[in-house]
């Protein structure tokens, strides 16, 4: 007997489509547990008006980093990511830093969470931010808080961040870095959960969250599945890269992702002018104008015994006392003081020191109305208190 004679002749029932099963059959894909879900709150109300983003920052006039969204900072280890965060925090607290401007109508509150470095590193960061903002680093600030979390386990770090957000209600939260609030940066489920929780926190508190994440040494991608998820979900990603040109060392910031307009990159350098160092943009005028600073930038002034400029201030004070320097003075006269009293002969170092003195309001430019007839460049008075 052939096999053909044993073939069933009864036709198979027609395939049932998903549409057929959905019509009256609540058991379709019952394992997904969808039947009890409510969707009324998810349906868009077409009468609801459009609300423009509440931008936190702008660079050269291009707004970015809206409230209610997640943003990222990436780069290799030692490539200036924390220094970049300092610049952003200063812009928020002071109102501006170089080409960065704060776009918020009300004075923002900043919470910085350090998950990996020592408490001394956090103290140094506090001094850097406060010195650039003209704040007293020894006095607690109502709009600038720092959380040190190095000694805790990853899950505890995340819980403490959430508790701090609840109590402080910051406008902008900085997590340096999010790699230390997960146990496995390649675990899809854990990474998706953390990024989703960060996004939910942004939306719930209507705040901006900046997350720092390292790059892989090769390939330029952020580490693990955590990096891939952050790249997909973040509104803005800024990348920081250390570069050298001859004996000069500087850092370049580029915007690798945005959901608005792209802004131009910028370069910055760090100067070892004291125990903590200072940061400044390269090629950007940054002389503070205290008459036009927003009121939120003034929360206190450094005490007289706190001199972040160290020997530079001592030399200038001594030159005034000796009659070698008179106010108003020119930059050339200031450089001569640094040469005579400090023994500084390197022109690059002299230029950077004078730029730092202007940036930190030690050298105050004369108002244009006080220029003498025929004067073609500003002269400076000294603020050595």
C-alpha cells in the first residue's frame, strides 16, 4: 500500500487571524495581561494646547537641554567630563559661563551626585564651582547641593538619589556617573529599568537630569547596554575629548545628539592656579560684569581669608603697597608685576594668568564712560578683598 493512500483527505480549518480573534475574544494573547488595562489617560486630548519646551541652557544662542528630559555626557576616562559638568553648573547658578547661558526664568537649584570619587574630590569641585560663581565655599548654599555616594552599593546609591530629589527638589540633577547605580551595565533588563526610572523622574518632577557615562576605549561608544539605552532615550548627548597641540593641552565639547538645533562645539582648558584648579573657555571673552549679573548669582562673597588666586593676589597687593602698580592699570602693567614679584617669564603662562584674573573679577574693567580721551583699550581696577 502506498503512502499516498494514507494521506488524510479532511481539509485543515482556515487560519484564524488576529482581527478575527479580537472581535469578541478577550482571551487573545491572554498571557500579556492586557484586558484590565485602562487607556483613557493615555489618549491625547486634541484640545490641549502645545507647550513650548522650557529650555535650561543655550550655547551661542541655540537652546538645549529642556526641563523634563534626560541628557548625557560621555567621553573616555580622564577626558574632562567632570570639568564639563562644572561649566554647565556654573552657567545655571551664575547665569552664564562663556557662551553658555541659563535660559530659565527662575533661579535654578542644582544637585550634584558623585557616585565614584572621594569626598575630597567633591570638596574640590565645590570650590571650583563656588569660585567661578563668586560664592563663599565655606557657607552652605540654598541652590547648590552635593551628595557623596562612593561608599554605598549601587542600589543604595540610587535610592539615596531619589530621596535627595524628593527633599531638595532640584531643577537640574547631575549624576557623575550612572554606571555606579547599576550592578551590570550589560544586563538589558536592569539597564532598561534604570533609564526608564530616570526618565520617569524627569517627567514627575519636571526637572532636567544630566548623566555621565564613560566611553569604550575603542569605538567611541558609551559602555554596554546602558550606553545604548541612554543614547536612544536622551534628548542631548555631549561628548568631551582631551586634545593636545604641541605643549598645549585642552578639551573639546561636541554635541553628538540633539532633538532640537545643533549648537557649535567649544574648547576649554584647566589652569592649576590653586589647589583646586579653574576652568575657562578658549577664545571666548569671559570677563564678569557684576553690574549685569542676575540676582541669583549673588548669594555671598568669599571671606577675606579665602584667596583662591593664592600668590597672584599677594603679588598684586604688594605691588600696590610698594607703589609699583597704580589703579587703573593696564594688562601690560599687571604682567610686569607677575614677572617682577613672581618670577614668571613664560608668555603663555602670563597670558593665562591675566585671563584668569579677569574671569574671576580680580581685574575689573573700567566702564566705557570712565575712559580718558583717546583711550583705545580698557584699564582695570583691582578687587583683592
